């Protein structure tokens, strides 16, 4: 599908969808769970950019949305989630072609989450994140990581779905 469009139309579509994604990221503070939902919605939008415009524009789109989200989104944790995991729709096809793909995907997710929270707490000094973690026990943190993994693999499955034959879209 990427070959049927001109470069200008691909860039224009990417720009409009990038604006939509930044708007989604900026709405992240409205509902508390949106910290994790907004980056996932942006990953779905990135999937559309990837399928419609190709890999090169998808990487540029991801970079633009990640930078704008870090600058404009009020929820810096949501912006960090997108920065560390938002590129996943682009690398997913390569991971799907490997042996032990579930292991590599799990390592990618868990490694990204650990590095992201370490950077948020140690380097950026987001004390609110540290206070949230201190308020939870070790069992609650483990449950949160397990739920994060379940959510990530559900997103992986959603990104891998193909439209049914005969359906429009």
C-alpha cells in the first residue's frame, strides 16, 4: 500500500496522524489509567502510519511524536512510556520472524520498562513516581509488572490482527 501513494501524500498523512497522536498524549492526565492507555493508542496510530506510509516515515513519525510528547504532554510518565515503547509496531515484524519471539518480545518490554523507570527516578528525579512505588509493597509492584506484561502481549496481538476478508477498511 505504501507504493500506491506519493511521498508528499505519505508525509501529509503522517503529519496529520502525528498531530492526532500528540493530542492523544496531551489528554493523558484526564483519566489516571490513561498514563498507559494513551501510549498504546498512539502505537495503534503508528501501526496505521507504518502500513500506509512505510517504515522510513514511521520512524520519522515516531521520533516526532516522542519529542513533541516529551515537550507538550503534561503527563511525563506517559510521554516516557511512549518514548521507550512507542516504536514497537515498527520492530514487531522483525521480532515475529525470529525463533523464541515471545521471549524476545518479553525481554524488550521488561528491559524497556526497567530502564525507563530507573531513568525517571534516578536521572529526572520524578519524586511522584518514587512516592507511588514506595506506597506499594513488593507484591503490588510484581503484580503491576505482570499486568503490564499481559497488557503488552494483548497489544502485540492487536497489532498483529488482519482485517477479515470482505470487511471494509
